[in-house]
C-alpha cells in the first residue's frame, strides 16, 4: 500500500487526517526558549498569545523525523509518497528528500520505496494535492506513476491569499519571498499568489469587501473543489464563504484554520483561497 505523508502546514484537523488516511508530521516552533510542536489545527491549543512574542522561531520537519516515519512505513510493508510545503518557502523539502535518499539507498535503483514531491504550495493548496494523491491510490498505480500524476496535478491547483498587513511577514524575516513590491500603507491589504512555489504580488486592495471580491476574481472557471483557510474568529469567513457559495453553487468548500507556523509568518489576519480546476 502507498501511504501519503505531509507536514503540518497542510492545516487539517485530526478527524480530517484520520478520514483521509493522511500522516501529518509536525513543524516545530520555539517561544521564549520553550519548544512546541505544531499539530492538527484543532490540537494546537491557544497559541495566538504566543504570536505576540518577539522571540518566536519556527523550524521545519527534521531529517530524523522523516527517516523515522519512512522507516516505520516500510517496516509495515508500505511505500511512501511524501508531499510537503514548497521548497521555496521552507527547508522541509530538503530534509524529506535527504531522508528518502537514505532510505532508498538500501534498495536497487528503480525500486525506491519513498518519493518526495514538492507541492509548490502549502495549506489549502497542499491539502487539495494530498487529497488528489489519495484518490489516485485507488487506481492501482505504481509509486513512480503516482508521483508523476501528482506532479501533473499541481498544475491544476491555484492559491491566492491576502493579509491585513505585511507586518508579520516583515517581522518573520520572510519578506524576501515576495518577488514584487507591495504597498506598506496601513489601510491597504496586499493580495498575493503562490506561483511556481514562490509568493508573488497581485497588487493591493482597499477594504474587506474589495479584498474578497478580488480574491474571487482570480478563479476564472468553476472549480472542482475549493479549500478555504481563514482563522475561525475572522469576520471575513462568513462573507467569503457566502460569496463562494453564491458564485459556485454545488462546489464543495472545505474550511480550515491556520496553525501557529503560518500564522507567525503571515499574521492572523490571513485569508487564503485555494482551488483545483476540473
């Protein structure tokens, strides 16, 4: 059997992961010298207060964690397709790739037991890709065939998101991932896209309604499924969900919060809209 492994920036609940059969490895973070592990979105506790600390550091899934996970799957007689956050946003892909190479070195060339795929995304976009991979397992594909199909499927997935401000991105030191200039006017919200695994600017919007309208305009055709990532307490959640239901009636929309890692880098005012084309 092929197992799908991902990292915690996929931002799913424990029940979602269990239903999908998705194995989620935790990212780490440290606040004022105290270490934490990011887990399922309904198991992270009240982390919002921790985000205010000036001493908040995040860390990728370790090489050792990947080796342990891959080894255990192989001991059970399984193969692994590992789908992780974009290599242009985190070093997690590098660790997963190195761990897979170590595991595969015990097997003849062409008979690898672990393949790592760069999602070129994160959060809802990565979740949609993992869901597609899980559906494809039922097609009786080999591990290599599955990896190729998943890499093709990436082309059908899009992610746009907007922030209340650039403050969190600037404080986290990740401002360099945005390839184009973004306004820093306080009452203007940046609109961004995850493109080829990197973050690019789509400009700015004024006000919450324009923010929602511009995000939805990026969906050019009726999608197969939509993944919406919005903090549960956000005033924008019901508005955005209602607009999506009216524009795309019958299209399944799955909603998830964000965990502490992406919240630290992007802020709790984050709205993200991901979709997969038919």
